[in-house]
């Protein structure tokens, strides 16, 4: 084994950068001998660490090296599908618990192919014999029903004959002519599908011009189809006619309508003997069919115990041949493979290749080389059960560019936090948390039965950790809002003490329970003692509750929006520094950060200033009007009602001037510097970090950066500048959805509680009916809460949290132009992640 790389040193697990960025990748070349190739690729498939490139892209799929082997694998898949159909037809239970077998070696593969071929041949032979026996069995049953119906038919026919003769014959020759007519009147008996009787009657009437007479009788027992074994309602029939020509017409009509004709004697004694023979043959066939079914059942039972393992083995074998079709044969007879592999798995790949060559007994050792290239590697993020769901959310927007910071690490906290802000309720969050926790605790049970569940359940199960985290943060936000099913918890004691109740008394001097309390911090009702955590429960009784809660949640949404957008810009700084784009740091990051803080940062400053520094007993200015006047009334004196602090005019004027200067800084600085100093432009895109050093020019298949003119760069930078400057306002407004959805959730919860539970408690019929009515009321409220507030509102909050991450947060730093690392892995293939 030859290794041409110092890259075999495994990356440290404690390296923080590996959590933030994708794994370092290496382009590798593998040279394998023909006899060891299958075993080596089998080992790599079990390892799942190499993404192979197709070195035969120009070669037709039917002209590649291993087409015949793939066809053999597809033939085995066809046989397994045949067995699966037979097992489903017999409704045999397939075991859900089974171990995943390894891919078979070449010798075992030949034995498996022979076993499947033999079993298929035997099963088809048994099926053919059983079908023939069933056809014979049901034909004899039909004949028995025809014989049983014959007596009634012949009695009716005799009556018809006598009636016709009385009308047509003279008294002198009555008996003689009657005997002649009886001898010339023919009949045909059989069985036909009951649904075709009306058609049979019409066709028979038209074909015979009314000279044929049909009589039929329903068979009470259902006759099965020998092939599909479906129950078919049938009827026996008899057709009376005269002449051979009409007989041929009747037979053709029966054949065309799928009717079966049977011989039937007119003599009763002969019919009795025939019926006895039919009963004897039916008993014999019943015994033979029972033995045949038992033999088929035993054979299918042997298949059932192994079919899951066989399916997996055949799929693995087909994947191996399909992968080997991507390899190219060298002049020396070796197979040349190329692909991407994470650096941390290079040693594992080395050991897997050695293992495969040793099992195959090859004298030629596999050769593994790492290659330097400027091609962009695929992006590979290591995930676990917790991070997998969040990584899928980020990848749905776009796979991260190689080595850029992965937002999924931050989304583990920020996504459920924003969800909780919109969904904040202790009770609803607890239900969601317990549902996710149940899935997590029972995940081994569900993992063994995944194929038996519907798609919606699978979506919930795969997002179990996401549901659990969302519920946990919704409980946290519920404590922050002091909201549980639209009620409040008085844990620490209220800071409000109402001393004057005269305004709430009715005409008799009692407190009116229908009155609400308007709370004002400037009065003596406020003790000055804030509630330690969350909102004071006394606000739940206040008539100005909605005004206070709206103001609180709206300002909280703006603060959180600024924090996340600022964090996004900070991440962009680390991306620029990592990729050596120093020009972007000075011409993009710095002006963007200054512009954002001059506008939204100043608004958040005013929010905190108003909270901590202003006197609640005096009227306070509207912060939104202050921000608007800062631009519309630039340089004008501050109006008394808009005054917050000293030197406000100079501070706001300075912020306006700085934010306006940042616009041309963002728009023209970078294109101008790149145009005047081309070396600076090259340096801004130079792969300075150590992890980029291996991707140097190797002289072939390079990915060169497209050259742009000065005007192209100006247009591009102008679009980015407009997008960012307008986005600062629109993105901040977009974060107000945190307030809007939280308000909607709280109000809807209050409506359900008041309209259902409140009205239910108010009804008083008698002591026997009241408990029953309360139980029904509670059940109705519980169902409405789960369906409307948890499922529907939860889905709405999830989608809005998704939007805030994809648009408002990730557009500050995330490129998302990478391609996902899709290694050749049996595990990925069995889980359905690999389409090939």
C-alpha cells in the first residue's frame, strides 16, 4: 500500500473549527486489481467514506465493463419481487426484526443466485400445478351445480314442450308427432358469470331470432377464479333450440361471453351416476390441493425467513457493480477509481482496501494516492441524532459552500428559541416536549418498524429531537410570558397592590367581578417590586393588558432581530478572514455593520433607554416616530414630546451622516480597489488558510474563476448594496412576526379557554349532569387545543422560524453554493438517501 500524503493524520475531535465548518476533504485515486476489486469496494461500501467520481461519463451505460453483472443482479431482484408477491398473496407475516447482513463474497453470490433460481423454478411449478388443479376443481364444482339444476330445467322444459305441442299438433297424430318434436329439440347446459346474464339473453334472442329459449338459476356458492382466487358470482343456464346450425351459434355465443358448457344427460339415472363420480373426484382433488398448498406454504415459509436478508444482499451487490462501472481500466489491467474522502477517514479507507485485498487473496496490493487539485470538494458535515434534523433544515435552503461556517450549529439553539417566542405557552410547550420525548425514548422500537408507518408519522419521528427542543423553548417562553393555557402563575407574588376599589364597586358597594383593573406604574398601586422572572400575573386582570403585552413583545422582537442579524454579520467576518478575503472585510463587513447599528442599533438603544432611564409618570415619546424624524427632520430641533436625552439632536444627526456615508462605501469601494489594484483583487480570493493548501493547480480539470469587468462588478455591488440597505428595514420588520404570532397564539388560547371551559363551568343543571357535562367540555377543549393550538399553530410557528433563519439570518453570510458529500455507503442506500 502506497500513500502519497501527509494528510493521514486524523483531525482532532476537540477542534472547534470542525464544529463550525465542513470536514477537510481529499481527492484520492485508487488502483485495484481485477480479482480484488469486488471485495475492496464491498469493504468501502460498508465503511461509507468515499464518494466516487464517474470516470466513464462519455461511455454508454450498456457498453461499460460490468453490464452483465448488473443484469444478473436485476434478475435476482426480479426473483425476489416475485417471492415478495407470492408471500403477500399468501398473507404470510414477514419478520420486522432482522439483522442487516454484509454483502456476499463472490462465491456466496453464486450460491445465492443458484438458490433463488431453484426456488423460483419450484415455486412456479407448484403454482402451475396448483392452478391446474384448482381449475379442474372449480370446473367439477360447476358441473355439480349444473347437474343439480338439470332436474328443475328439464321439468320446466317438459312443460314448455307440452304447451307448445297442444297449440301446434292435431288430435289424430298427437303422440307420434310429439315424440318426433321431443327428439329434435336440443339443449345446452353450462355456467356463466351472473353479471353477463342480461347480455347473454339479448345476444341469444337476436342470433336465434327468438327460436332459442334460455333458463338460468343462481349458484348460491361463490366460485373462485383459479388464477386470482377472487370470488365470482355465477349462474347455471340451459338453452333449448332446434338444429345443428343454431347449436353452433349458441356455442360461439357462450365462448364469446366466457360461459363454460358441460355435458348433461337427459336421463335421471345417468345424471345421478355422473354426480357420484364428480363427488368422488372432488374429494380426491381436495386432498391433493391440501397437500399442494401445504407444500407451497412450507416453501414460502423458508423464503420468508430469509427474504429481507436476500433483498439487502442483492441491493448491495448491485450497488457494488454499479459503482465499479464508474472505474476505468488502465493499460496494465488495473482498475482506476477516483473520488473524495474526508481526511479523518483516510486511514479507515486504507485499512478497508487492505482488508478487501487480503480476503480476495490478491497478490497485487491496492494503491491509494491523494491528489492536489483546485476542484471544489463536496461539503461534509458530521451529524448525530440531534443535529441531523437541523442540518436538513439548512441543506433544504442550500448546501453550504466548502469550508464556510455551518449555520446548523447555531440553529440548534436559535431555531427552537424563535419558535418558542412565537409559541410561548407553558402548557402547550409541555405537551409538545412530552411528545418529542416519547419518540426519543422509544426510538429503538420505532426504528425497527419504520417501513410499516405512513409518511406523516415518519416526518414526525425523524424530527423528534426538533419537536422536543421546540417544546422545551416554548415552555421557557411561556414562563417568560407567564402564560399557561391563557392563565397566569403567581409563583413569586405580585408587585401590584390595589388600595382603592371604589371605581370597581357596584351600586350595593360590593366588588363587581366583571370589572377589569387598569394598571398604571405611576400610581400607588405599584409597589416598585418587579416580578423576578416573566410578566407579573396581575396584568392578566388589567384592562390595558393587551396594550402592555403588545408593547413588550414588539420591542422584544426588534431586539432579537437586531441580535440575530448582527450575529449573522459577525459570522460573515469569520468567513472572510478564513478565506483570506481581506478586501471584503474592509469594504463589505465594516460598512454593513456600521449601517445596521446606526439604524436598528440606535432603535434598540432607545428601547433600553426608555425602559431603564425614563420616568413612567411623564409622557414618553414614540420610538418609531423618533426614528422616522431622525431622517425626515434632519438637523431640525427635537420637538419637546420627542425628547429622550440631552444631546439627542447631535447624536441622531451624526448617525444619519455616518449611515449615509456607508452606502457609497459599500457600493463603490470594493469594485474601485479591484479595478485599480488587480493584485489586491487576486489576494482577496487567495486560498490562504492551511486547509485550502492542498487544492492547488494540478494542471488538469481546474475550476477557474470567471473574469468580470469593472462595470459588471459595479452592477453586482450595487445590487448587493440596495439589497442590504433596504433589507435592514424590511428584515427588522419581518422579525415583528415574533410579536404577531405570539399575540395570535395567546389570544386564540384565551378564546378557547373562555368560550369552552368558561362557558362549561358556568352551566349548572344538577349534581348528576354537571360532572358528565364538564368531562365532555374538557374533552372538546383538549381536542381543540391539540388540533388548533399545538398542531396548526405549531406548524405556523415552525414555518415562520424557518423563514427568519433562511432569509433574515442566513442572507447576511451564507452562500449555500456547495454540493453535498454523497459517499458510496450501504447504509445510505438502505435508508433511501442514495437515489442510485
